[in-house]
C-alpha cells in the first residue's frame, strides 16, 4: 500500500468501531467519515483515529476524502428500512457502494473492502435486503475492471457487546408476559463474533491472494433461531416459554410487527430468514482465525454479572458440550 491510512464509511456503527480500533492496533491510521462527528468525539481518544464531517452520498466529498488513502472500507448497512428514501435498502446497500467504488477508482485507491451479507444475491426475488446487498456487492467487484482490488465479506448474524441480535431478543424477552411467540424458529445461523470479523478485515488488507474473493464468515456452531432465543432466555435467568410459529403465523407476525415503529420484525426479515445463514466455506480458519463461540462472549454482556444469569449460562452450556 502507498501509505497506512484507511478510510471507513460506517465507522461509528457497531462493526465499524471494532474494525477501527483493530486497525489502529495493526499500525494503521484511520479516517472515519460521518455526518455528525460531534456525536462521536469519544472515538478520538484513540489518537490514530480522525473523524471527518462528510456527506457520504456526495461524489465530490468522497473523492476529496479518498485522496492519499491506501484503502477504503465500506461497512454501511441497515437491517430495516424506515420508509424514507434516505434510509432505504436501495440507496444504502446498492447505490452507495457503486458510488464508493467509482470514487475510489477515480482517486487511485489501492484496496476496497466491502461488507455484504450471507446469501446476498442481485437475483433475489423476495427479500429487498438480500437483493440490494447483492447489487452493492456486485457493484463493488465490478470496479476491478478499473484496477481496484476488491474483497467483500459475507457474515452470518454478528454478535458482540452492543449487537442488534442478542440484545434485541433480550429486550423483547424482558417485555414479554411469559410466552414468547417466535417466527421462523427453525431458521439456522452460525453467529460470528464481531472481533473475528474485525481481525479478518485487517488480515485481508495486505493479503493479495484474497483480491476478488467474496469471503463467508461464520462462527464455529450452527443454531436454530429458537435455540438462540432460548439461550438468551437462559442466560438472562428468565422462565419464558418460547413458542415456535408455523409459516402462516410467522407471516402474520411479520405483517403486524412491520407496522410497529422500529419494525422489530418485518416481511423482509421473514423473507431473509427463508435462507439459512450458514457458510458453505468459512473463511476465518483460512485467515488463521479460530472462530469464537457464542458462549465465550454473550453471557458477559447479557447476564450483567448476575449470579442467576451466570448459573443458567453454565448449566445450559454444559448441556451443549
């Protein structure tokens, strides 16, 4: 690389913060583009991190930001749309990656790393999340024809302190009256630790053999959605009954909750869950990274040190081992 400066889009988010700090430990300097740097001043405690106010949808702004940058990492993504054009799947997952790739090519950036998703597919017929993720991934890789070295990442559901998976179910369980109806209970996942993803990104930056690759990232275990929610319940020391819903009731729940502010579950989520989020080939071992199991991390931020939560965690974990 021509220098050690990395520019991150989506650097203030859950995954971005982990990637940013891991990069600086690897000796890189990081520039984080954000519309509201004043909200994230705490990130600059790390002296190798620089926040830059920027409209990432402005091509000229991107070109200016990418000058003298060795690599660009695009981590921008959402799980649900808010109804506005600004926060739509199409704009964030498809149009933005195309613009980022074009700006990076124009500025002579060496490397582009792009965050996609397992089963991202531009030909997906139902889930707009997976379709637009596929479109964005294809746009990023198309920049290879302009000399940009591109690698994309396709993780399963990501866990870690501050995640939107275990923490979301923990919140919903605490609000539930004792019975928790769960849509798509048999959907399968291989949850991957955010720290492993951050390390994978760092190692990929300098690995020439991975240029052009679309890397699947998974944890070491496969769980059904119901098993993961039960694990969350047990870790919290709760007694809720988890009732798996059939397909018809799962769709009904998706339609109803899709109308609730914040969309805790939507029809697009339902369609995404029709694809098991497991790897065909997990790239983490190929990168020399031993995948971290859920039990090594999740209890630390869910049980919050309560004796009851810890007891239920160890009891539940011993059953699986």
